[in-house]
């Protein structure tokens, strides 16, 4: 059973700050330039805590001291009673002419190891990122940024409650740098709290985003259990919960960019054994790349299909799997859910077996990069920065859940839930 509880949230006083000045994207999706802009936006922007500048371990203590100072001054306040928080995002979908609304609620999630099957990851993690987050957590004793978790809500019990709450005035509002809107409400009605608790308890929780943060909280719990300093608060972390059925649960594609040093001379010959390669014209504009992307998206479901920019110099190509050749090239120990997933098919049949980019090489990033933007991908190849790019259809929510059901993992950079949950809407103190 997935266990969640209300908590005494630590959040900005809306009369003391402008929400738009103090929220930020999560630490792992901002560049150095983004961080600099956020730090300059307000002395109270959450990036001062989440992405505190400096080198060495002293920067984590600086973040902790700053967080305590903000609370002492009243910029941050703790709610007096344990509650849940409703959160709504209104956003434009990148690359599409439409807007969406996504509703989430924040709660404390009880931490459990992966083998229990209660909180299920879907993606592998890197140890360096976890070490950084652990130092910040241990210094601040606060979940500054939430993880993002999905649960099944087939009767829409939770969604109906969040819809009702969203029709009332929000306690805190913000607009981010992209123009996306963020609104927060306090949920203090006992009946609503009970209904939300029961809705999540009836389903396992699948981590959509924040795998490093979850494993960081688990590592912190294990360390404190080992040295005898554990408290009940250490057994929980801040999570934003979204129904798997939520229409605004958007997953963007993450395309692969390959540097020249990883492209073998016989690449085309080796691909011909597995894929039908169709020439789709000159790669002379972002519009041409978008047209190729449309072809990829329109390909029949169940037929692994990829776009390629630069497979032939200055050309666009459409790769369609030859069966059973591609199926036979996949590892035999994968479940049907994993073996049919296009991002895994590309990884196993092209990136690893042909280009030699295994999980370690992909994590190192020397020969590969990732982007969710087709125009950005086209420009990276056209400029010569990268020699080759593969366009990959996004993983669907149902596919992510099916893989979590099998206790399997996707490679890093397989999913991009959009938008990210903003950091700074509410925090969870561990004391």
C-alpha cells in the first residue's frame, strides 16, 4: 500500500514576495545561465537554495543558513496544521498549438525500497547527482524540490476533488519564464484529505520524475538508521501526485545527437541489415526536419520507426524496422513491455551494438547529447557540432507504467515529463 500523509508545509508568504520572482525549475533542467538569471531575479528565489553557487561542501551549509534566515524573517512560513496542497499548471505544449492544464497534489510519501514494489522507478540514475542532492538534504534537513509520482485513479475520485478546489481562489500564484502559470491551494478539509489518501493507497506509485531525489531520500534514511539518528520525518519525502489518467500528463520525446567520433564508416551498411532506410530529402532547414518528424509520428504503431538527420551527408532519412531482424537483435531477457519500446530498440540495436554507446558511455556524455526540440536537433547537426541525430517518438504513460509493473528500468533520458513541477511552491521540513 502506498502511504502518504499530510505535512506542515514550508512555503513563501504571498504578501512578502511575488511568486513569479521566487519559483524555479528543478535543479537538473537549468543551465548555468538559467541559474544566474534566477539568482538575479530575487534574493529569495529558491535557486539560492536548490542550486546554491559555490564550490566545496561549504555551499550546502550556506544554503541551510539562508533557508533558516528566510523562515526567521517571515519570507517563508510553516503551516500550523498538517495539510495537503493542490497544485495546478497551465502551459503551452512545446511544438504544438495547444495549451493544457495539469492538476497535482503535494503530500509526504513514505519511503520504501524498490524491491517492495510500492514506489516504482522507471529510469536509471547517476551516483554523482545523488551525492550532491544528499549533501543538500542533510545540510538543509528539507525536501526543497518534490519528486513527481503517478497513481491510478480510474474512478477519478482524486481528480474530481482537485477540480473542485481549482474553482476557488488560489493561495499562491506564479508565472514562470516560459509563461506557464502555477497555482497552489491548501487542502485542509478532513474529508478531502481522507479521500486523496485512500485514492493513492489503492495504487502503487510510479516515479515520473525525480529518481535521484527519491534515491537520495532513501540513502539518507539508511544512513540515519545506521547511526541511530533517524526520526519519523526521515521516512518520508515530498511528492507531487498526479493521476495516470490526467489529460495534462504530457511526455515529450528525447532525441539523440551523436558526435562524429562515435559514427563508424560502415554505419549505413550495418543499419541496412536491420532497417529499411528511405531518403526523405535535403536536411537544409528546420522545416524539413519538422516534416521528417511528422513522418515518424505518423508511422504505424508497432512498427519501430526513427528519423535520422545526417545518416547520409546533408540528408534526412526515415528508418523502419525490418522484422524479425530487429526483434531478434533485442536482448532475450526483456519483457514484452520493454522489448517493444522504441527508445530501448534504438539503444540496443543502434546506439550500443553499432555505435558502441553503452550505458556508461551515454552517461559520460562525451559522444552523445539529448534534446526534446526538433529544430534544436536540426541546428546542432547542420552547424557541424554533431554528425548525426535520431528522432525518437515519446514514451507513453501506459508504457512507463507497464515497464514499472515488470520491475524493469528505462535508460536515462528516455522520458521528459513536461512541464516539470516548479521548485518553490511548497517544501517539506524534516524537523
